[in-house]
């Protein structure tokens, strides 16, 4: 049974060993750059930790786990372009360090690399793995489109927002655990329940990220604080604030949402002040914890190796208590 530290080292080592051609330099260098920026490696760790719930770590499951991380980073490269985000993990985003066209094409190459890696799975598992990976990849694209569409909507319901983040973020965490369950020897019913565990974790973590985007420390979260406010995103915080605000406060929020030519720091501070007055952070934490609680409830009723379950829970609960 491998520790989280050992698994993370295996992931980082394998990512560093990915076969990327030297030329064209501007196609492959941005991929190496983004992957080298680090990150929590949450998704591939979920794959490996889930597989360990029924047994021990095997190097044969490493490449499919890495595929999920490469796919995730592909989405980040393209998301940063669409959001005009200047930073990724505390460093210039790829489109800032190179240019937008380079970032688009390098992202496309990462998508292809993810397919190459996931096909390294055991031949007996390949048809189901590819079917579920394709379904998940399309759902992530659907979620990203909804996220962009919501920026143009005057109102977005909590239900619509939660469905958007389910697609954009949570389904990939669900797939990570489902993939780990497939390779770890769980039956199809348990694989599907593991998917639900991952999806609930994903919903909770996305709400946490929404909160940290406003209240986190830029040095710790590695991206611009208040980026969602600056981009006028209809996050769970903003939707709740608009729902709870009185007429005057709602008017203030709508002014800040619509205004463009303003100091970003001033805009973030003003909206954050409204969130504080309406106690929005408390509401987000309550909703966030309902998803985390459901994830652990579902996991408890699956037959798992006790040591593997302990390692998994320590990892997941450690992320839940993290601060920006």
C-alpha cells in the first residue's frame, strides 16, 4: 500500500518523463512548462488512491491516471485563454508567456497526448475506459460553454450554476474515481458509486475554489484573487448575493457587474464587502459541506481495504480543511 507522498512522486516523475518532441519548440515547450508548474495532482491521485481501495499500487495503472492529469491541464490552458487569466499556479499563463494561438495549439496537442496515455490501460478495460472518458470530456466542454454563456445572462439560478460546475469540474473527479475503480477490480455497480463519490467531492471543491477566489491568498492559491468578480462570473457567491440582497444592494451589485472601466482592486473590494454584509461565505460553506458529507457517506458503504480507505480519507479530508 503506497503513501500519498510516494504516489505523488510517481505521478510527478512520470509527467517529467513524458515523451514530448523537441520540435516544433513552440508546440511542445508550453506543455512541459504548464505540467512543470505543479499543482495538487488531485485527479491522478484520486485514480491511484481509488485503485488502492482494493489492492496495492501497480505501475500499470500509472499512465491512465496521468492521462486524466494531462487532460485536466489541457482544459486549464484553454480556460485561461477564455478567461484572459494572467496567472496559473502563480506563474504567467501559457497565453501570456507565449501567445494565444500557441496556447490553443499546445492545448490541442495535450488533448491528443491524453488519449495516447489512456490507451495504455489493460486491453480488457479499454472499451469501457474510452467510452467513459469520451463522455466525460464532452461534458467538461458543455460545462465550459455554460460557464461562458452565464456571463451574458442577467440571472442564473443556483440549480443551473450547480449543474454547470458539475459538468465543468465534478464529472472529471467522478471519472477519476470510476477509472481507479475499474483498474482496481471493483464491480460495475461499485465503479458507478465511486463515480458519485468523486462527483460530490468535485462539487464541494469547486464551491471551495469559488470561495478561495475571493477570500484566498494569491501566494497560496496561485492565481489572481477576485478573478471571478473581475470577469463578472455568476459564481455561487454572486448568485446567492443577488438572491438575498435588498433592492439597493442588488442595484449596487448590478452596477459593479456591468461596469468595465474600473480599477479591478476597487471592484473586488466593493463586491467582497457586499458578500461579507450578506454572510455569503457562511452559506457557501454550508452547501460545500453537504457535498463532502455525501461523498464520505457513499464511500463508507463500499467494501474497501481498510488501510487504503484510511489513506484515501486522510488525503481527501486534508484538502477539505485547506485554506487560501
